[in-house]
C-alpha cells in the first residue's frame, strides 16, 4: 500500500498519472495546487471517489486556496496528521 | 601549450574543442604522467565513450566499456589503476579532454 | 551492506527530456546511485516515455543528449528499466528504436512494480 501525495492541479499530467496508479488500500494526500482535486462535484473529485482511495487534504493549503468551506472536515488533516500518515504507510510516492 | 585559464580549478579543460594530443601531454605532465601507448589507447576509448554517450564515465562503466572494446585483459580496474593512478575515470577523463565525471568521488 | 538487505529503489520518471531539468536530474541520480552499488530500477511513466525517443538532437537546443546518456545505463549495470505501455501507445513510440532496452508494463504490472520496491522516488 502506498501513500500518494499530489502537489499539482487536477488538469496536470501528475494528477492523471497518479489517478491511474491508485490501488485499493492506498491513501492520497492533496497539497499545494493538488487541493483543488477535492472540490466536490468536479470530474477530478468524482474520479477520486470512484477509485475508493482514502482521501486527505492538507488543511492550510485548502484554507489558502479559499476552498476550506467546501471540503468535508473528515478529509482535512494538518502537518501532524501528515506525519502520522507517513508512519502508517511504508511507501510514499510524490506526484508533482 | 594552452594558457592556465584554459583549465578549470581542477585542471579540466574548459572548452572541449581545445583538446589535441599535445594538450593531453600537457595535462598528463602536470599530473606527473608520461603517456605511453597504453595510455593513448584508453584516451581514445574515453573520447569514443564521450561521443557515444554524451557523458564522462564513472569507474564501473569505464571498466565495462574497456572490457567490451579492448577485451577482458584490459577491462579490469587494476589495469586502469596502473595507467591512471588514484581515480582512473577522473584522471583519464581529464587527460582525454572530457568534462569532469559527475559520479566520481 | 549485504545485497539481501539492500533497499530497492524505484525511480518514477514522468517528465519529458528537455522541458525541464527534472529528466536530467533523474538520470544523474540513477547513475550516481548505481555507481555506489545501490539497487536502482527505472520506470518511465506518462510523459517520461518521451525520453525514449530515438534520434534526439539535443545540441540543437544547447543541451546534453539525454537519449545517448540513457544508452549508457547497461554499463552502469542498470538493467531493470520499465516503461508505461499505455503512454508508449499514446505517443506511438517505437520501443525497438529506443536508446535503451525497456520492458513495457500495463497499469496493473506498474502497480505491482511499485509495490515491490522499498522506496519510490518521483521525478
């Protein structure tokens, strides 16, 4: 199982490559421009929901983007949560 | 003889086009080496390597390339060390007028 | 470090050869790791497959030739080279003409490949 981190917008090749290689049981943390992929109802978010990945969004990056209010708080984590994720997953793959 | 400013501070040629066999002798003599036929064979090999792969080799690929082109007798670290003491990939590249290898200690 | 304990590293290479310095950096890292006897595998994914285009003429843009550098991978004993089959099809690449021999993998095989390495390094 892999912890993916995505730091690029949903229109990027990074997003497409990442989405294609998510496997059941993987987790995905969205940061930087990646947070836009969490916007409910967008094609990117629908695709992520279909993939059944465990979805996390870095709180401060979503706040900076002005989309905090549109993201279910269950998905939001802070840096401490990020650290805990890296401890849960032995492998990490950064997409940017 | 090329002037001192033709070389970087490690003694590598700044402009690869400046290289001639005489320049090789000049660099070698600054390193305390007199070039023999064995040296020239490796120098030619290094220049071919650079043309083929657009890079200077680290030690491992240099040894393999020697084995491939010159036979297993010469494709050995100890043989290259005897010609270019210390770090053969680095010293050989320097004399052959190649850029400093990226992956060398 | 004994070979059995060595961590297996997979470099996931996703960028085209001359659009940024990332491609060059990824191959330099691979060569450096191999020169120090690390167990490195390469996966060209997505746009990364464009590095396998034959006949690159990098001097036309004043760059060093990445295609020719890739041809030296076997001399560094880097033989585990994999490529994204879907991207190869999308760009209609001829793998037989690529500068280095690479094994084409489908999506599922790529996931397995990622799962079989200890460290994944994305470029």
